[in-house]
C-alpha cells in the first residue's frame, strides 16, 4: 500500500488543433494554380497576337533548328532574323518582303462626285452669307434715318444670281428727274449708303436700269427707253462709287428698258421704273466675267436648275436682250417737246 501511495500521478493534456488538413497549405496550391493560369492566358494572348507567318517560322525553327542554323535556307529565316535561322523577321509577312514594300491598297475616288459635293457646299455657304447680308441691310434701313423713310422703295430678295436690291419709283417720289438720268437728291443718299454696305462683301456687283412701258422717243429717234435705262444704271454706278464702293467690284451695267417689268399686269406702274443692284454669287459672277450670260440656280439651296423651269425675273431675263451702253442724254438745247411727261 505504501508503494502505491508513492506512485506519481500523470496527467495527460491533449492539445486540440483546429482545422487539421484545412490549414494554410491550400493557399500555396491556389497560388500555384493562379500562376499557371496566368502563364496559360499569357501564352494564348501571344499566340493570338502573332501573325500566321511568324508562327510558321517559329514552328519550322523548332523542327530542325540545328540544320537551319548551320546551313541556312530559304523560307525559314535569313541573316536579318533576331536568332540566326530562327524564323521570319517580324517586319515581314511572306518570304523576304518587308511591310514597307507591300503594295498599297488601291482606293478609287470619284473626282467628279467630290468636286460636285465641294461646289454644293460652297454654294450653300455663299447663300448663307448673302442671306446674312440681306438681314444686315434690312436692319440698317430700319435704323438709318436717311433710309428708313424710303424703306417702301427699297426691295430686297434672293434670286438665281444672288442677293438683289431694287430701288423703285413711287407715284409722288421718283428716283430720277422726269425723262432724264439726273438723280434726285434723296436717291443719291440711298445709293451712297448702299454702296458703303456692299463694299465689305467680296462679291462682284451687277447694275441694271429699268423703265416702264411708256414709249420714249426723241425727234431723231436716236434715244429711247433702252438708252435711258442704261444711262440711269450708269448714273447709279457713279453715285455708289462716290459713296465708297470700290470701282472694281462692279462687273456689269446694263439697260433693259421695259423688257423685264416688275408689275407685268400694269406696264405703266411707276414701280417698273427702278434700279436693280445684284450682289452676285460665284456662278453668276463667273458667267458675267466670261461673257456667258446668266446661270439659273435654286435661290434656296444654290443648286443648278433647268432654265426652262425658271420663273419670274430670272426667266424673263433669259430672253435675248441686248445690253445697251449709255450714250448720254440729249443736249441741253434739245427741244423739250421731244420728251414724254415722265419716265
């Protein structure tokens, strides 16, 4: 019993480890897997971004690398390769052709269609400028004291030749003295102000004089409405130049007599006696400079239109009318009976 009391008491303490096989070892395996996947996708990317010719060269090199390196050969690379015998140069596609030596892809350009599109855009841009000029002149007429009281006699519109300004007669306010090309003082003011405004535009100017249908014939029959309308147009030209318009901007001055009436229903209406000033578009300007007559285009879009389809003043003006140059009025000593009451 005494020995049993002296026997040592052993206490076993069991340390429990949580997780066991599910410890941190899995992280290493996962890292290896991710690395392998990254290498795999990198390889796939390289294969996908490499040209077919380069792949063929690499494949051929690995088939017989020593033979090609020692003996060389066509189609498997040359001295320009990064590794001798190591496939084709990356700057080449087939054989020994460099990328810079490849035939350029041929592009067919329709020059005529391109030119037509360019001209269409130019006409559209020019038309916008003419509309802007028209708006500016209308605004100036409303704000200018001299012009505002004559606004009913100043008519503006867009025609086939450009932006047109017409200064018309009124029954009790004619622009010219009766039967002559002598401008009234207020007509001079109107023309001078318009000349200043038009001088800022690069477009050329055309002037035409018009009379009503009342016959105007002198005793010797050498002076008629044709000469009178031409002289009035020329007198207007001189006044506009005096107001500041550059002389070189005017390319055409014509007298049309009563051939192009403003009011066709009433040939004797005073509004038929007028001066027409046209700020010409490019087509009309070229036609005038080359003595080719007028070119009919749509006033809104600037597109060419059929001459037979033209209407209004443009259609009337297309008739064979002779432009009459000014020949001067009869001398001061001419018999007053030779002149009609008013024109």
